[in-house]
């Protein structure tokens, strides 16, 4: 059975060679809404398709990294469950955090992709070899993106980027085969 997904060849060429992907959280891994319990605890809604995509990226040898301006117990629990090791919480200036991750991994911007939805994500996106934005991102971020997903943040946009990178790396079909009879 051949994969149902396909992307334009020029997009796949641009996405080749990516070894690390920087993700924002609010508006990318979540829908951007902030939910607060009566006790003041921040609650977030995560999409399971996105989570599986992040696990597939790891299996393919691509490192997901999260850089977020916020911090919450819910976020820490979710990222730990996904096995994401490179995380920067409470980081408004995301470029230095991304550069520290690149240094730790022995990589450079030419091997990086970034997905964001608002102005604080632009320093990562404009330096990365491949920039992506969810469909509901701010206009300036949409303009800076090499690819805009069909899905909105928190609704499968991350999975769409993961799938694109897996196809570009040549790993998508082999990973899919493990789930087929």
C-alpha cells in the first residue's frame, strides 16, 4: 500500500536535511487558548495526532525541541510523556535558546526547522532553513513561513509538519509500513 500523503517536490527539497525542529507551544502545540482552573492552574489541550508525529520524528532521527514563553505543570507532563528532552520554558527571547540547543546538538541553522505562530517566534523562523506556521498564525508569521499548514495550531498542524519532514527525509513510507498488515 502506497502512502496517501504527498507534498510538492519543491517543498520536499526545501525540507530535506532537517535534523532539529523548534516548536512553540501556545498556538502551535495547543490551540492558543489559556484555560485556568478555579485554583489558578493552567490547563492546556494537546492533539494526539501532533504527539504521535513528534514521536515519529524522533524515530527518524530528527530532534524535536520546544521553546516557549510560558511554563505549566500540564506542559511539563505532556512533553515528558512524549520524551522531548530539549525544552526551554519561560523564554521570551527564543533565538538564544535555539542557538544553545543547536550548539548542544552540534548542528547549525541550516539543519533546523521552526514552527511558530506569533512575533516572538520570528527570530527562530527567519534563521531556520525551513519555517512553518499553522493556518491560524499571525499575518507576519504567515508571510515568513516557507509552508503554512492546512491545519490550525493544536488541531494537527504539528503533525502536518512532522509528516512533511518525514516524507522529505525518505522515512515516512518505512515508518508507515510498521502499522500496516
